[in-house]
C-alpha cells in the first residue's frame, strides 16, 4: 500500500506517466500497419529511404555531416524540396551561411533539370547574359515555381547571427501553424552561447533543440547539417568520431548521415578501387557489380547511426552532380575501414 501511495504522489508531483509495456500491442500493430513509421521520402534515394524510412517528422532529428564544399546545403534541399512540393507539405529552412536567393537559385536549377529535363548548370546563372533559349527555360521554371507560392510550402529564414534560442522560438511558432518539417543549415556555435567551448555549446544546443521537437513537445522533424572535423579529410571510412570534440551532438539524433566524394584511387583502375553493386531483382537480392568511372560524378553516403534500421552495414553510392542538382542512388559498396 505504501508503495502505491508513493507512486501516486510521484506521478502527481512530476507529471510523469507510466505505462504497462505489455498493454496496447494490438493498437500498436494497427498504427504500424498504416505506415506511420514511414516519413517524407528523400527524393531519388531509394536505398537511403529503405534504411532510414525517409524524414520522419514525429519528434526526430536527422543529421547530415560532410566537409566544407561537399554540398551539405544543396543536398538538404535536393533531398527534401521535391517531396515537400510533391506531397504539398510545408517546410522551414533556417539558413545562416547563405541568403534566400541561394535557395531560389537551387530551386531553379532543380526544376530545369528534374521537372523539364533540360540541362541547366549553376555557372550559367552565375555568369548571366542569358541567351534566348536559357531565358525561356528560366521563365518556364519560374512560372512552375510561382504556381505554388500561395501554398507557402517552403519558408526561408535567413539568420544574420545564428542562435539556437532564436531557432527554437521560430520552431515553436511555425509548429503552432501546422509546419512539421524543419531544416537547420548549418549547426554551429550560437553567438549568445553561455560557454566559450564550441563543442560544449553545440551539444547543449542540440539537447535544447531535441527538447523542442521531441514527441512530448512539438512532435516535429528537424534536419540538421553540420561540418565534420578536419581529421576526416584524410579518412575513408566515416564514423561518428569524425565529428570531432562535438560528437555528442549525435546522442539526440535518430539518424546520422555522412557523405564524401570518392578519392582518386577509388575509381576504376585505382589501387584501392571500390567494387560496387547494383541491387536488382526481387527485394534487391541480385547484385550486379560495377566500378566508379572516372568521368562520373559520385557521392558515398555513410549511415553512422540509425534508430530505424541498419547502420554501418554498407555505404550507398549515388550519381551526384552538384552543377545540375541531379542525384540518384545507384548501388552499394563496402569502404574498407581506416587502420
């Protein structure tokens, strides 16, 4: 009796609920049968979607790490914007290293190459002085994009000075308006951090961000990009250790993805060429070997943490052209670990 009374008072004082783990199993099965564990698909990423289940907005944080210049920001947009528009969802991009024009330019390039299947490179937008054909294509892309502006699917929030506290306030604001998907590009130390230590500040911020998006709070999804430590520049096999001193940021992530370009000797004919496999046939059980062509554009993706499936079992090989915003998963490989 005393233990029951203590249990009642503990729940009353802390507002903590307790559950019988063996109860409600049939209800859980019915929920799972509806596919509620599947998130917004990452565009053209069937292998990544198979492993992590897309971008699940039910209180999850996804991380995307890479070195500077690899294309973290572009990848986040290419992963998510097409599906957001296709399924008429809403997403908020917090950006602290670019401005809203960056997102619009990326969107123009993506629409030209992926919607109208007409080649448009980023350097053309950079150089200007468009010829008639290019101008006609750009106007057509602009009309396609502007048809969707009243839906306000993509909200861009440039941050003059990055602060996790500001991001948290804005997540709460937009979550209250029904937005379920958020992107923070890029995670760094807040300008108003209480600690001088960069890694301590980033880990503290990540905990606060998770406390905001988790199921017991706003129950939304957050996709975070971040830069890997300098030591990773020479690493072939990526693990969470490549984040450096701030690797504790992974603790609150449901999935952590890392990516890099192949090294020169990993292409066909190189001393450490990678043997890759296309998965074909029923359930992808047939493996068709292939090698990386030197005139190709590729990205290697590592899944270093995954609460939705396997992690570190293989690496995903994608055809990836940052100049045209075209990307597609084409197979898998096993990158040898560094020793």
